[in-house]
C-alpha cells in the first residue's frame, strides 16, 4: 500500500491534529542525514536559492531575526 494522506487517514484529522503530527514527524528526524537521503530536487532548489542569495547580498534576513521580530522563539 502506498504511503499517502488517504492511506494514513491524515485527511480525517483536524488542522490542529495535522500540525501536531507535523511537529512529531519533524522531531523524529535524525540530527544529520546521509547525502544519499536528500532528494535531488532539494539539492537543485538549494543551489538555486544559494545562487540567488549570492547575487543579491544584503536583501535577505536570517530566519532567526525574522522569528525574533515576530516575538517567536526558535
């Protein structure tokens, strides 16, 4: 059986329950992973974002600064 929203019954969860599940899944991930575990499209997207950031220095803000400005702790 393929793993998807329907097969796992995730569609039946409330928004709050889905967000809690996201937290649990995120927390279950290892601190580090092998490069082979990263999908190729992630690497392509990271390379694109890095090139964009290097082409426009000073335009972005570190995510911790953004969270701090929102009063959110990381």
